[in-house]
């Protein structure tokens, strides 16, 4: 595979030049489907809109002990204007692969070719190329479209790059690993008036200010200090003139947690606090709560198995056995609610060989970001090793240890 890594670096850069937003990944999906079909995979297109599933079966899938594995990569880009000046930068104004999904797709395709041509396994391999991870809920759409009914999996795994972690290092964590994400729009309706005569108005700006400050107590006074929770007011809109009290103010909230019960607690407390604060100041609050992604929970047995593969492949110096939980969110969480599995990280690096930062070595969702192409060989080799071990013959000690 190393001898062919240049092919997949070129493919990654081609995808990077032509980014596509959620559920618009038609070119990327076609590229993926055509290559999988050429390598002998049975390909289903249009799963959940623009999703692609490639299936490769070795041996008798109905034999006792035959196993079914799912590996998932995401394909969508972001509405960000690229600003890194690289030769393979986006050719589409206002769009770029700022999260590395182009690299995730290339890693899994590189593994797909190796497994098709030289893979040693018995069982069913399902390669899932998902659309719309960036807030579009592509995982839910694929599952609603019958993903796991038509392509059942005994376990499922996914990988995401992480800037700030040394390039190629693999990071694991069992249990809650990424936060839920919910969103709320709070609309405060009062009575507008002249800024010089506030006694004749019911000021939603004052109510909004009070609510912003009161919301800071939800985490500090309602959530167990040993639990993680975030309540962020990202926007407050009200009024246009300095001498006019507006009739309406709106707030936009982002709410995150690493525990399902804490997530529910945050919703209850925010709604109660906002309603009470508004009422105490003579305005009316309307709360539009929008559930987002679930808490991502890695199952222990599958994470232990994934760790063992990494240790054998890379050695302990290049593996973090128990990394920190992240406050970001990921819709692979929904797949993990249906199928046991694990979500791991691969380091995207911080610097090059010298003291200067590598071009693109910044956090994801940044106009200067770029995926580190050295990860394609590492990530693909890992997927090959994991697939071959998970789908080893039923009597294999490796399979017994994974169970």
C-alpha cells in the first residue's frame, strides 16, 4: 500500500479542490462509488441522499461465527473561504474541506483497495461513506434509509484527524468521548418605547442581559462539578438605535454535555431559568429548542480491540490509550447508539520537521487548515489491520480476544 500512497494523496487533493456541502456530495460520492466498483465491491449509492456503501464478502457470510464489520468515513465540506494558498486549495469560492473529510475518505479508499486486492479475512466488510456530518445529520438519514437493515454490522468504527496531536498518533477513549450538541433560540417580547422614558416600556434588552448572566449559573450551580457541561450564548440581537427601547430581543445558545442525564438537566434548567427571568422583568420568553447530536459513547470491548490493533501496528510510543473527552460533537454518535463500536483520533500534527508550523497545521474549521497527507498511509494501514483481525476466521485467537 505504501507504494501506492501517492495515488491516494492525489485523490485526496482532487477532492479538496472540489468541496461539496452536506447532501451535495454528488461528485465525491460518484468518485468513491466508481473506485469501489472497480475494485470488486458491491456498491449501493444514494443511501440517505448521497451516501455510498461498498460491501466485500469473503467466505460464507451465513457460516456460524461469520462476522460483519462497518468502517465509516465522512465526505462533506464546510461553507468557509480557504486561505492557506496551497496548490490544491479549493476552486469553489466560499467552500473548503476545513475538517479533513477529504482525508478521511482517501484513507478509507486506500484501505479498500488493499483489502480488495490482498485482504486476508472471512466475513462481510461494509465501507460506509457518509454525507452531511457537519450539522446535517447524515448518519441519521442513512440509518432512516435502512443502512443497518441492508448492511448489518456487528461492530462499527470511524476515525477523525486531530490537529495538535503528533502526526499519525492514534488516540483512543472508551465511554463518553464527544459531547452532545443542542441549540436554542430565545425570543424575548416586551414593549418598545423611548429611551428617555423607560417606565413606559418593558425592556427585552435588560431581560436578555439578565438571562445571559443567569445562564452562567446553570453549569456552576446545577451540574455536578465532576461532569462536563457548556452553555454558550453566541449571539444577542436587539434594537438599532441608542435612544429606542426595542420590542424584541433574541439570543442564540449552544449547549453541550458528556452525559445523557446532564444533557436533559441542562434543557430543563435553561427553560425554567429563562422563563422565570423573563417573567420577573415583564417580558415574554419563547424558547425554540433544537436537539442536535447525541453524546458519542464508545463501547469498551470494541475500543479495547481497536487499541490492541493500534499497539500491534504502531507500538506504544505512537498510541494514546486513554485520551481526553472532547467538547465537540460528531454524528457518528447516532450510529454508535445502534451498533457497538469506537471512534478514534489520528494526530494531524502541529509542526513540520523544523521550527516553523507545517502549512495547514491549525485547528479544524479554520480557513488555513489542511489535512496532513502523511496520515493517509497510517490511517489506511490501521483500517486494513483492524479489518483483517476483526474478520479473521471464527476460530482465530484474535477474534476470540476481540469478543
